[in-house]
């Protein structure tokens, strides 16, 4: 299976942004097609922070859009059909990957934007992105990593929103 490049990111987002911007610039220059960048990782890993930092870097010089997988959830009844706290339900039933894929492909084919201009870069941020059917569509993948103790700290509110 042919996978797009993947960059692993741990703590120190700001230190990593410059190297990611350079790598994305190279990929953009080498590609005749727009880039679809996936930013994946566990809860509290800094996916939203990273996507916002990258969006700030690229918005001024390219047409860049950001889609959040959290905006593509199945209805509550579908999400809880295996049980409210089921791991399988969270993995397989929570996110509507088909709707996310349709939404991303519509954006990349000018449908639904209203401007008729497709982006140079589409960033998709969320969990469980790097598996079928979505994984095949990413031209650049960023995997956010985080230590369990940092997740617990962020969830408790002591550092959440202040990613290091």
C-alpha cells in the first residue's frame, strides 16, 4: 500500500511548525494537485492547535481550508448502538467517515464552496483519519503524539488549550 509522507509530532508544537511548513511547501511545489493534509492523533494531543498554527502560516499565501472531523458525527443513536461507553462504538460508530470524505471531496472539486475556486491546501483535523476509506486521500499526514500523563493533565484543565 502506498502511503503519503507522515510526520510524527510530540510536545513542542511551535518548534515543529517551521519544519512542517517547509515540508508542506516542498510537497505543494512538487504536486500538480492540491494537497490534502491529515492531522490525526488522540484526544488532547494538540491537533486543533497544530491545524490553527499551520492555517495561519498558509492562509496569507495560498487558498487554505480546514475541516474538522468533529463536524461529521453520526447521530447519537447510531453512536451509542453498541453501548454508551463502548470502545468499538467510539472507533467505528462515532465519526461519519463517509460524510467527511464526501465533504472533503466536494471541497476539492469546487462543489459547495460557491466561489468555484478550489483550495491549494485542504487540512482535515481529527481522530482515526489514517485508516480506510480516508487514508488513501491524504497527500501529507501529520500524526500528533502525546504522553498519557499529559492527556490527563490537559483533561483536568490545568494545561488544556495551552499546548506546549
